[in-house]
C-alpha cells in the first residue's frame, strides 16, 4: 500500500522504522532478528537506506523485498543520486516496481566515504528534486522526501532550504520525513513555516533514540542536528561512569525519546519514524510505551501539523 494512502486513511498515528543494509552476512542475520522482533509492534512501514554510489544496492533491494514479500511489512526503498546515471536509477526503479514495492524515498545522498564535496554523476542528477521528478514522471510510486528541522547543512539559509523543499513537493513528493532532532520546537517551527509556504503534505518527525554518546556525536556532526546542552551534559556524565555507564546512557536516551515522541504526538504530529540503527530494544521500549499511553488521544491539534 502507498504510504501517502496509509497516512490519509489511518485514524491513529503511523509508526515506522528505518534500517540500513548490512555489509556482512552476520550483520544481515542481526538485522533480520531485529526486524522479526519489531514486526510484533505492527509498524505501518519500514524503510531501507541506500549506500553511497549504490554500494549496498543489492542488499537494499534484497532487504526491501524481504520486508514486503516475506514479513508482510509495507516497505520503502531509499534511492539516491550519488554515483548513478539516469539509466542506473531507472534500472533500480524498474526492479522495485517489478517486486511490488510501492514507495520510494528520493534523496540526493551524501558524498561517498572519503570525499568531502558532493559531485553528481556525469550522466546523472544533481538534486533530490530532479530525482523526484524522474520518479513521478514514469512510475506509480508514492514518493517521500527528506526535510530538516534545523536546516540542511549545505543550505545558505532557512528560506532557501524551504524553497528547495517546496520544489520537491511540487514535483511529486507526497509526504516528508525529517532529519533526526532533539528539540521538538524545531519540528513545530518547520511545520509552521512549511504550511505558511504552501506545503501541505504530511511531515513525519524522525527520532533516533540515543544509546551511545560517541556514536550520536558522530551522527549529528554529519547531518547537522544538535543535541541540547543539558541533555548532552547528562549523557556524558553517565558515559563517564565506570560501572553501568553504557546502560545508564541508553536508559536516559530511551526515556528522553519517549517523552519527545509523546509530546510530538500530543501536539499533532502524524506519526513517528524511528532511526533504529538496526537494533530493536530501544525502539521496542519506546513504541510499546507510546501504544500503552496513547498520547495522541489527548492531542492538542496544532494548526496544520497533520
């Protein structure tokens, strides 16, 4: 089923998970175990990332097909412009369509490992908006796009970032998923600005539970997200503990993400997209708590948030 249709027809918030294709057979077994565990929570869809330059293309396609065909979870494949010609992109899209996949997240993509500057393929595309247009012009997919509560790290300013986002929607994106963030007000400011600019599609917040301090510092350094100073201070204090430091960090990370999700849903967010890092315990704990407490039942509708 198309994700835009799922969002439009479901009365409760949508919940989804993001995974990356493992590079080894052991990693793939671990991912399959995590997916099997998370399946019990009945996610509305799951997405699978795409390595730079198509480096994980086969595994991305394999995991996406497995989600859809064997686990019965609605699947969305990520697709990027990096290192791919238009013919390469069409070949991947053709294979996804043949496999019965109905959803694609259209992204520009990050530079390959070891490269600082992003360069388009000579026979490829430069922007996510161009990829969105290519998909919409020839394929029946529901197209998702990314957005940034704290502005894309390469954008000149918030206004230009918003104009790029609007262009993606005009060219065919029917829902948006945000980059990870830890300050909910950044999400609500983005939604307000988007609605004022005429962007009416659903905007799903992306949440990453913090389970490792060094890891989250690396991730936020790459994607441009910030960690509130008070939260970072508490995480570092726990990480420095000689005993149970890692467990203490994860406990705080799960608690913080649970409160964050509860507020987002109570104030009108249409769902939550969890960045799982291919692990199930943190996401399982958060989503289980949310389903038990149903914060959306006490929702204070924020104008245009859904």
